[in-house]
């Protein structure tokens, strides 16, 4: 993970840009996560209102979206759901998992930050996933916000 972060620090001018369709990337990453989704018996809801296309580095965008989806799965409840909504200028990933403490929300993108241990279902979280996702999205002139919802947590990425 640290090597990946180091690469990001020096890649800004070297992004290999191409047309990236967010719906396609989301579906590709969900396929890679099928086993974990099945283990938790999660319902995946994907609503595409408008195609979101990004001129960017597909490899890095795949990594950022994978990080968001793996969090939505790992911090979710058994028999929960993940709702993905894609619009022309943003996409959202909401899960029915454990909410993040209000005092923790400002820190979720900090390097090595892991939330309250009651949310941490696994010792394998190093506190780099959201940090990396934010860094990648910022390289693509996008912003990312994490917020609690009535049923869980939502991540919103905006152009």
C-alpha cells in the first residue's frame, strides 16, 4: 500500500488518460468481489440515471472504486444491501452497515486512520483505503465525501 501511495505522489502528470465509464468499472469491481458479497448475502442495487464518463486513468479509478466497494462490503451487516447510484456528474455508494461516529467522520480520509474498533470487523484494515481513494479522485479533479445516512454510510464522488 505504501508503494502505491508513493506512486500516486509522482503520477499526476503521468496519468494514462482514456474515456472511463463509471458503470462499467463498478460492475467489473463487483464481479471481483462476488465471493465476499455472497458470504454476507448482500443485495446489490445499481441505478444508473445518466452515464458518468471520466477522462482519466482507468487503472487508478478501478483501484479507488474497488476501495469504496470493499469498505461497503466489509463494514456491512449480514443480509444487508449496497445501493449504487450513478448520475451525470456524481456517483454514490450507500451501505446498510454500521454508521461512523460523528467525531470520526472528519478523519476517515486521514492516512492510517481506522475507525472505532466496534466498527472494525477485521484486523486487516490499515487505514489506507479511503486515503488512497480520495487521492486518486483528487488527481482526476473529483471530490469525495463520506456521510452517515438513516440506514448506514454513504460515499459520494462528484465531478
